[in-house]
């Protein structure tokens, strides 16, 4: 066994649990490190406090003088809690979070020193925009960018640094981050949904989108992880033979949380409590060493920030517990990968969840309105939804023998299907009094009971209605939720705007009553969006065929899927709603296309290195042992040796055969990489990486994995799957 492999296993087995301090009650520390309403009330003047509240609730601009008051209060609060530095915290398009720390400490010209933090520093900063991806915006515009305070997400303390959530935009106004379009989409859906709510309740004047994500991840001992260059650099294992025992017994899923892991979770959750991240659920997942964590849902912008923050907190806490946390969608072949379900709904300032039925027929009609409009939006923009969850790592799940498929469809359950079938029969134009009564009593009126009964949940659906929310299941575990949430908010907003126009027109032109007009428009939407609804098994081949017949897209790879982001339809959608300009849409497409190619390139290089530097030399070493053995047998048995050494000689040849396949594979793959790198543009490069480079991975891996089970375990240099997954 290689020293590295041996030491890693030994270290893992010798780990002592790390002591964890937990408060008696979590509620007593919740939000302690957040400049939340309570802290603001204590540290801000009444005027400053009201100004932040107005900015949070209705987007009112904060004026500069008041910003000075706010920054002073924020500084006092954070210094009292141990802060020495502050940073503008943002989410550039690299997929992680970024921060540049500055000390509060200042020196005046006369040499006097003090802690300072003015309104200007709170409101705006200028990080070096040129070091973050901008997808060509730099070429067309100035390289400079700035971060600007987002008062809707509260500042928080990480260690000794005050972190201020911000947007990141170019000087010319183009968004360079995830948050900016998300905020714009939230504003759009607020307006669109509130306008529709007025049909049902005049008191509604604000609607927020809510998000509850569920984060899946793997935990691997840090020494074991470090012994695998592929895990270390690409986040996943590029080779490794399946372990005899994997997830087939489900013993991990149903077992107790391992104690070292539980300590990590307690520690991480305490940290989350301090940061105001309302984590609630923790459990083992299906694959060995796989776990899940879910919070209580929140307003979508805050929930997105909290998910990004959580991933940072998890990485840090894992290190303290000698773990490496793997967010990759498919770290191990042959066992389940990780996703991040995004539960989404809309909620009004009057406290109503718009995707939850109510106690009166009118409330249920409101529910149906939002329910059916969402289905229609997904129907119209299914390709854009698919594009919003596309990435090199998520390709291992979507469309590749794992949940959910790359085909977007909506599952609503058999009972709601019946309701929609009934509604489809609603008469055109005016409704008779009998029909109205029947609808009220027997269709709309029954919805709450229907939903309560509806326990059949289809786990294979990428977009499922789960009682009082829609659950988007294709989001990757590494992804920033802002991307899919921006798309979902945008398409539903557009749909609601259209709905309102159609209903208003019917009321005016056909002199229909409001509820008649609503029923009429909904009936048409049900008909038009039928093909997106699917209640069956989303994994089966039969569905692929059926979906094709229905004309649904099935974009299995990222380069193909991403195209929908720059379709005329998508660009127009974002432009019309003022969520993204054409330049912004195009720049994002370019960033993601480039990211894809780079990731496959890194994996290709890594696989080549490992196969040539680790695997082949090991194959040769073992082959030499066999050759020595055969030579010895020949010495003893003379001409009879062949019978006795038969197995060894077969093995010698098999090893050579695998090695030559590996060598040829790497040589050909390298050629393919060169071609891809020299392609005429980034899109072409990405397609070549996908179609010409990536296919070699499977074949090279196959022969490496075969060698792994042929070669003496003592010689094998790479930590094996069974060790990675089961050493504790
Ligand atoms: P499960 O889907 O595992 O049965 P739940 O129904 O309790 O569990 O919820 C799963 C996730 O959905 C949780 O993260 C929760 O916060 C979120 N969720 C529940 N209601 C809403 C809502 N109205 N809006 C957004 N997310 C929600
Ligand atoms: Mg779920």
C-alpha cells in the first residue's frame, strides 16, 4: 500500500471526536451575529431604523446622510461583538462567495487613530472587477465594477469580520453577480403577483417569493480526501472500482448519524444559529457518507444568501472536524449523487401562501390561479428552466441514469389532476348559475381536502407540487440557487402579467364577471399546458419516448442546454421584464460555456496524470512480480512450467492489454483536447469538450478500474472506494 493511502486510513481510524459546545437552547443564540431588527433597534436612531425598514419592505432609497447614521450603528454593534474588519460580501459568477477585508482602524493626518466606518463605505466599494468573470462585458465596457449594499439582507459577523451583503455590478450598470438579477426578478414577481392578488383581496400590497432549499452533501475524512488527487482538484473521483458493498442495503440511510458526523453537524448548526440561518432538519441520505440539511423557508433573496453562507460555514466547520465536505453532484460513480431541491412558493403581506388552498371558494380560486399560472409558465419556458440548472457537474445527474431526468415536466398528483380535468370542462363565456354553484361546491370547494389527502409523491419528477409549494428537484448541490430562482420568478411573473391582461380584457370586452373571466382564462391555460404535466416514472425510457412525442426538450448536456439562455425568447423575456439586458444574458451564457469547457479540461488532464503516473506504473510493478514468478517456476519445472504458470501468464497479458488501452486513450484524448482548445470560439470549444473529449473518460476509467481489481492491493496507490466510503 502506498504510504499516503496507508497513513490516510490510519489517521482516519485514529480520529478522536472534536468537542462541541452547544447552547442549552438554540433560540437563545439565534441571530446573535446578525445585525437584525432587534440589533438595529438598539443601535440605530429611530429615523435610521425606519429608513432601513422602508428599504427592506418597499425598496425606498436610503439617503446618504442616513447611511452615515446606519454605518455608525452597524460599526458600534459589530465592534461590541468583536469585529475588527468589514467587508462587502457578494456572489460573483464563479460559484463561491467573495470578500475583501478592510480594517475599521484608521489614522488621521494628525496621527490620531480610531475605528471608522462611514456611510460611503457601507453603501459602495470597488473590488477589482477584472479578476472576476464578466463574460465579455470587460471587452465592451470598462473593467471597473463596484459592490453596493443590499439592505434587504442583513449584515452579519463572520469571526471578526462584519460582512455586508452586496450586489456586484459593472460601472456601466451590468450585473456581474447572481444577486442583482435575482433582486430584479423578485421585484417583478412582487408587482405581477400583487396585481393578480387584488382580484381576490384588495388588502394585498406586497408578495414575496419564498425559498426553502434542501442541501445534500458528502463528508469524507480530510486525510482520505487528500490522498485522492482527483477528489482534491475536481471534487469527484475520476476513477475507482465500485466497492463490493455500496448503498444496496440502505443501512446508512436508515442508520444512526455517525458520531463524528453528528459532532460536525452540531457545531455547524450552532454556527448557523448565530448567523440567523434557520436550519431545522438533518439526516443521512441514501449513499454512504451522504447527508442532507434543510432550513425553514425564507424570503428568496435571504434564503439564497443563507445557502451560500451555509456552504462557506460547512467548509470551514468540516476542516475543524477533519472532514472534507463534497458538494459535487456526483463524487462517486455507482452510488447516488447530491442535489439541492428548491422549494418555492409565493406569500403575501397578509400572510397568505398563494400555493396553499384556503377556507373559502374564492381563496381556492386564488390558489388555482397561481397554481395553474405556474404550470403554464413552466410549460412555456421548460428549456430555460433546464438551462438554469445546467453545469458540467450536474450533467452527471440530469439525463444520466440519475434523478431527475433532463426533461422538465410537472407532477401535481392524481387528485389535482382530477380538479384540472373538471375545470377543463368549464363552459366558454358566461357561466350558468348552476354551473357556478357546482364549481364552487364540488370542484373549487373540495380542494383543501384533496390536497390533504394527496400523499402520493412522485420522487422522479423534476418539478413537483408538494401540497403547498412547488419543488424544483434538478438544482445541483454545488449551484447557487439564485440562477434557477431568477428564472422561475421571471417566467411566473411574465405569465401572471399576461393572465391579468387576458382576464381584464374579458371583463371589459365580453362583459364577464371577474370569476367567470378567471375560469375562462384558466381553462385555456390548462388545455395549452397539458403536455408539461406528467404523473408517471420520470426515469424510464418510456417517458423519454413519450416526451419526444409531446415535443418536450431533452437537453442532456450542458452546452446543448445552455443555448436556451440566449434564445430570442429568453432574451426578450428578461429584457421585457427589465431583469437582464441582452448583454447581460449573453455574458452569462459565455461565462457558463467557458466554465463548462474548463472543468472538462481539468478533469481530462487530471485523469491523464493519474492514469499515467499512478495507475500504469503500478500495473508494471505488479506485472514484474508476476514475471519473476513465472521465471522462477520455469527454473523449477523446466518445460512443464507453462501448465503451472498459466494463470500468471494470462494476468501478465491482461495487464498489458489494459495498460495499452489506457495509454492509447490518454494519447487520443490529449489530441481531442488540442482540437477543442483551438476551436473557433468558446461555444465550439465547449461542444468539442463535451462530445469529443469527455467520451474518453469512460474508457480510460474502465481499464484503470479493471487494473485496480487485478493488481495486488499492497501496491495500489489510490485510496479505494470502500476505504473512502466506509473507513470511520
Ligand atoms: P419534505 O419535502 O422533505 O417532505 P417539507 O414539506 O417539510 O419536507 O419541506 C421541505 C422543504 O420545503 C423545507 O426546506 C421547507 O423549508 C420548504 N418549504 C415548506 N413550505 C414552503 C414554502 N411555502 N415556500 C418555500 N419553501 C417551503
Ligand atoms: Mg424534498
